[in-house]
């Protein structure tokens, strides 16, 4: 407890609040909740967090605070920033330990009905804001269990599924109606439901893995990161992984590597074409992967794979160097790395074909084009989350869901 008080006292309680205004995508009232911790008024600190973001506990566990709130802390200019993430986690765990519940206020029904397509962070947050304002909300989810990436993409050693389930329960208590096993473009189209709702929110995320060919043959032991992580999260472990090579340097690559270890891989290596300084993954995530036994090999680009009867035996690589922030191949520096399984973790992109089939306007990179209110080119359709921007974090997705909800509220109320 003394450590928490010391961390809270370190906050300068800035009037300009860069941690909240520019650092936090969802604009959590950071100095305010920290002030309540200083005063040992933990109930009020928890209420401040929940009033703005009922996913606060989730954010405290998985958000890149060093880039967001802590990255904007005034203290961090000349010294160490305030450890905001630790304080947020402390308050949420205090509430759980003390069985302290935050009651969400809800207005009377306004007679308007909204469809949310996708129950990831953006869709869930959009639903919460609309439910609070008295809207009736149906949430369509392609999988059996709601939660999107929170359930199927983030491993339980980083985010307990019980925490996600509690949030889902809160949304159901507010009146949110989850319709599972219903996928856009497969079981229904926008035109099929357009007349049933006053507005529709698209939060289907980026679902297509970015990858490249490693062979002109069909190799059976190459996986996309989302498929690989889903197998772990559904307890459908992939057997006989052997030596696993994960291509990529983001947090998803770290998760994939740690999952490979837990699924029984003989050895796991992360091969990344840039160096650690230019790696997008959080340092804490790489450190945790290394603690789990994962090898990290930087400045390495995987070119192709060699196989015996369709099963990979090794991958052909080339050493790289950083020139003006970009990875450049070093001529002649070829080598082989032992590998039996390859996991691509170099990013996801929206399903361009699906969006075009729904007459949604997209940009050159395949992301949905939205205005300042989250509205698409279609009159009643809004969007947010990973299908609208490349900078994907849970908190940014939450912020985009809230923005679209406010756009719908301003339009219909």
C-alpha cells in the first residue's frame, strides 16, 4: 500500500492533463482518479474510471501505457513518468477484492433500435454508450462467445477470460442482446437488416492476415497468427509443432511465440527484420517471451522455406541492417534457420471483399472511410475499430466505438 501511495504522490496533477487529453485515446480522467488515491478514497477513484470506461481493468492489463498515457506524462520529459497503469490496475483489483460494484446509470427507452455487428472492443463500447442513453441494442457476433479479440486473440496469461465475461455480463444487464453465430456476409447482409434498425455500427475488425509465399509448394505447417492464437484460446492445441519460427515484431508476435511454448513446441524463435529499437512490440512483452524461453533474432528476414514432402525443415533467411529507419538486406548474407512450423504475425487488414460486397466505401489500404462522427458513406451505417485504422490498440478501438455512439446519439436524439 505504501508503494501505491508513493506512486500516486509522484503525479503532479497537471492542469493541462496531457496524459488524459493527448495520451489516453478514451480520455480517462487520470489526475482526478489519482488524486482520489492520494486521499485514500478508493471508491471514488474506481467510480471515476468506470464512469468513463467500464473496460478500465482490461486496459490496465494490456494497454501500452508507455506509449499512451505514461508516454504523455509531464514527469517523463526529464525523469520517469508516473506509473499510471499500476495505479489503474490497483484500483480495479481493490474493487474486486472489496466487492465494490459501480452501478451504470441508464435512461428510459427512447424507442430507437441499433445493430452492432462485431463484439470486439469497438462494438462493445458502442453498445454500452447507446444502452446508457436508452437505445435498444442487438449485438451480432460471428463466434459462439462474444468478445472478439479479447476472447479469441489475447491469450489468457495476459487477459483472463473471466474479466471479459464480467464485462459481457454488465452489457447484458444493461439490456444488450447478443446474437451469436451470425456472420456478416455469410448469414446476413447489411441490406437484410437495414430496415429493422435506426442505425448500424460495424466493428468487425481486421480479419485478414498479412503474409507472403514461402514456397511454390503447398506446405501444411504454416499458420496465420489469428488462427494460431485461436487454437490456443479454444484449447485446441496444435500438436507436433517442433521448432517454431514466428515472423514479426509486434505484440501479436510475442503472444504467438509464448503460445507456441505453452502448446509444447520444442523450440521457439522470433525472427524480425528490424532491430529491437525499431520493434513495435512493448519491451515488457518481449521480455516476458524471453523469460518463457523464446529466442529473439533481430535483423533477420525470412525469405523462403525448405521442406521434405510438404513439411518444413528450415527457412532461408538474409541478414538486414537499418538504413533511415528501414530494414535493408545485406547482400550475400544468407543463412538457414531450423524450423518445422512458421507463424506469420506481421499484421492484419480488413476484409476488402466483404466490405465492398456491402457497398462500404474503403480507402486504398482497405480501411473503412468514416467522418468525424464515425459515419460511413451509407446513411445509417457507422464504423470503428481495426476496420477503420491501422494503429490498433484496445483503447483506440474503445475510443472509436464511443465516437460512433456519440455520432448516432446526436443524429437520432
